[in-house]
């Protein structure tokens, strides 16, 4: 059976498949983690009693001691993670990674209660009044993302509590003091239904039920959905088994699922007395149907859900910069993405990596299947990028946000290693077509990840989580999205140059009067844009230039400030492509580039569609369409995607949005003559902002001149692959010729990679002058 065949998923849901999958993963984990997978001379019953018994350890216990306990219990796993803790809200909300099986990773989100202060003569409360610190009265709340092994989760819950939260009281919601847990786990979020992410859910829920089954009669602890919960959600946690809500996609069939969520909804989080997670963070559901039909990404942000009213003291200013922590499961990995098992089957003619010649026969009229294979993955990646800000996109429209991805597997080293085999990379995304900094960043990250995974068995470290902005550099799917954005912007510039210049003011001048916005310098500007997460790489191609700077500094010919400026210039030059390429001016793109431009509109401008109509209804997603021209493209999503890919620089991003607004208005009206010409750009903006959703067919007609009637595949004469362009479009009326190539800029004598070839002798030292 092929991996992408539906038969695999039909067999996968049966118990024998679950048993086989878990058995293989467990055997692999024992083989890989030999020596710590079975404990050290203790029986399973003794390890379980030790795992669940309260410890007398104190906060700040050395991580080595807790790590040795994990090894003694036989649950240390493939990586040493007890020392890792990511802060979401200082002193309140944190994230802990937990290793599972061979390479799976689960994540524990904890929310700490506030300290209690009572009137007295010692200490100061947070409000500045004299008070006595009474410590903590309510337990720590826990939310788990994925659960493959229940015993490992239970052991890590206790060890994490001992290491970080032992000053907090244990939960009273248990039958006997000996079973009291330090972290009160009340939610399990499942990214998808595969057994390596859900096999431990049932056992974990049953265990919590056995120690909580009669807590209502003995204690007054009440768990509910918090301040933002509706009346139906208030008692959600009391109605489910073990007071643990198991969350999954509405049509994913996650084992023991009790809360069925849709695309775009916010999950009610647990609350115990004054410890309410909903007051500090929110978790939004982002549907990414490719790995499975109901795969979701959980976006944790340090903002409350939009339907919760905040008091003045709890405004967004007090929460700090927007953070987005993306738990991606098997949808996005560091360095790649999950296999699209349940997307539409990808035809051989649409796989341009294995069959690059097929791309040459594509044109604007070619049929596109955006829900198949690699395209389905790209749309999911773009969906996560566009929705990282969530409802607070206006708050961060021109600001940096802190986004991190938390994959469900530790695959980083293997996935980055594959990129160095260029057979797995599309032709226009190979290293020779990218800036040197991209190659060096990927090589550096591979070296770091390989080093962490090559440590001794019990000391291996994770390479995740990782900043999303940095992931865009060495993840080939994100690089593909950026390339599509560049192709789309080039098409917009050409359309404005010859098809829409008379409709809006000259866009070659910005509001400050600087002439910077043009097709020629756009490609040049892209090479100088800095990422939000800039970091130096280990090796550069400027060794000779660095030597010159060092010599001048030693001879005191160069001041420290000037040296810093020149070093900064070297780093900027790393972002320049070694071979400059740009479209030939005053020519139309060839048919292949028109096809790629249409693909860019689909990938960056439309949300992922469901596999079936019923899935679309259940998950609140776009329905699949038979005719590509009927795909709905969102202007807001397109602008958000371009911004997230750093394709809008500060000096002309506003003008680029004006061009997109005009394109949408023309496509919506069906004719460019319906837009009034005005010298006031605000009039154009007011006319265009009211339109957001437009069918792809009208955008193709306006931007590329491609006719609306897509050819049928059932009629041989009508199915002729030749492109069809409207006689009334600007493409035909402009009488421009189609380009057969592109302009290439390369000077071998100045190229940093080629200039040594012209040396009289490569063994003779020579003075190299650095050009700035």
C-alpha cells in the first residue's frame, strides 16, 4: 500500500491497528533509549507507587536529581526536558515539553494561582499595602497537548511539580491524601487522532477518574469553564469522566473525545476558584486538513478570548507584546511538514519535483487541485502564518509578535539533512537561487540540532520549540510560500504598469516622496530585508573581508564604531542573492509563470478547504469546488500572508495594499471602467475596502487576462491545453510580447564566490579591498 492511499486510514481506526502502532513505537523507544526504558531493578508496581506518591522535595531541587528519578521510573524518554520551561505569562502560565515514545513530544501548559495576602504588619501586597504573605491556597492547573503514554505523563506531572511548583498546595480533589496530585490536569487537547498522539488518553482519564470519583462528596472544589464560559460551558468539567475534558476536531473521532471543536473557535479553559486560565491566555483552533481530515493547530496566546470583557486593570497593555505559541502536531515540523495522508491524491503530472518537465506545459487555464498533496500542505502552512495574530491582527499590524512552533515530533535533524540533497527541492528553490544567508542558517541549524541529538543517550536535548520567524528561513515549505509571494507581487507590479496606472495616483512615490516602489528595485529590496529573529551564522563567505577588518583594527586604522558598521554591512550582504534574477521589463510573463501566479493566489489568498462537503459543514470550513475558478480568495488573508512572509517593507507596504485593493475592486466589478479616477488616494481606499472575498476566476481575468470558462477534461477539443486569454483584457490590448526567460545579473570579477578564479596564483596572498 502507498502511504497516501485512503486504505491506510480505513484500516487505521481498528483496534488491531492501534495495538500494532503502539507496540512498534514502544519497542522502538526501548531499543533507542536502552538502559532507561525499563527502570533500574524495580518492579512496575513499585514504579507506579513511587510515581504517584507525594514527594518531600522543595522548589529549586537540582534538575539532575529529578532527572535521576525519571530514569529510575523508566520514563526519562528520548530527551532530557525537565529543565525546559517556556514562559507565556510571567509567574502565571508556563509550557513544559514531555518526551513520548521514540520521538513524539507532548506539551503541558500550566497556570499558577496568585499569592494570597492578608492584613498585617509585614510584607507588601502587589497593590503596595501592608500585608502578610499567606502563600498559595489553590493548586496549579494543567492542560495537556497530546497524550501517547499515560504512565509517562503521570510521572512527568509529579516531577515537574517537584521541580518548579512544590510551594503550591496539592489539589484536594482526590480520594486520599496519598493520591493528591501537585498539578490538577483537567484538559487534554488532541491535535489529531493518530495513536502515537492519543493512545494514552483513555488510560489517563480512567486513572484520574479512579482517584477523583467521589471528590464532590468530600470537598468543595469546583472546576468550571472560567469567566468567559457560557452557561452550557460553566459545568463542562463536572459533566465529564474524571473532570478531564478531551478536546478534538468535530469530525476527527479522537478516542474518548468529550468536546468537539470547530475551526476558529476558542476553547474554554479550566478554572479553580481564583486560578482562572481564561483571564490570562486563550487557545484558538486552526484547522489544517492535510495530515488527517481533522488535524488542528492550537494557538495559545497571552490574550483573553474576544468574547471576554476585561476590566481596565487587565487591559492588553498589561499583558505585554502579543505572543503566539502554535502546537502544530504533525502538520508542521521544524524543517518540514507532515505527510498529507488524507488530502486529495496528488497526480504524477502535478508533482514538479519528480517530474519537473510537467511544469513547462502548465498555463493560466490549467486545472488546479489545491487540496492535493504538496499544495494542501502549503495552504495549511499559509493558514497558520496568516492567523498567527488571531483577532488581534490590527494590534500588531506594524509590530513584531513572538510566535513559536511546538511540533509533535523531534524530526529536525533528519528533515534538514534531506534539504542538502537537492533532488528533493524544486528547481527555483535550490541553494543557488537563494541568498547565502539561507544556506548558512540551514547548515548552522543542522549542526546545532545534530549536536544536541548526538549527545549521550540520557542527556539528549530537544531542538524544539523554535521561533516561527526563524523557521521560515530553513523550512522549504515556508520558502516556497515566500517564492509564491514574490511571483504574485511581480504580477501585481506588471498589471499596475500597463493595466491600472490611470486609476490611482502614481505608486512610484511613497507618502514621504521617495521614489522607491518599482518593479526593478523590488527584487533588490527583498535581499536587504531583515528577519524579526536575526541571528549570526557560524560561517560566512566573507573570511577575507573579516581579515581586512581585523588587520585595520589591530593597526588602529579603524575605530570600533566603524568596524561595527562594516561588520553589519557584511551581514546585510549575506542576504543578497549570488545571482540576481528579475523579470524582463515591458514583457508579459510566460504561460508557466502565469500558472505559478494563479497558484500563489490560491495558496496565499484562500483558506484550506475541507475534503468533503460534510467535513466543511461540521468544521466550519470552505467547501471543496470542482472548478478552480470558483475558489474564494480573501484580500485580508492575502495581505496578512504577505506581511507574515516579510514581503512588505515599511517604505512601500501601504502602497502595495492600495494596489491589492484596486485589483479586488476591479475584479469584483468585472470591468475596470466602473472605478472612478481620483487624485485622492483616500477615495480609492474607501471604495475598495468594502470588498474582501472574490472568486479566483475574476482575479485571473483582471490580473492575467485568462478567460473565465475553464476547459472541461471530458471534451477532447475543449480540453486542449492551449491557454485562452480574453480579447478585451489589458494583456491583449497592451500588445506586449511574452518573455521566454529572465534577466540574470552576475559579475564574476565581483562575485564573492567567483572572484578568486581570476587570481594570478591561488597560493599568493593578496590584499582584498572591501566594497561597500
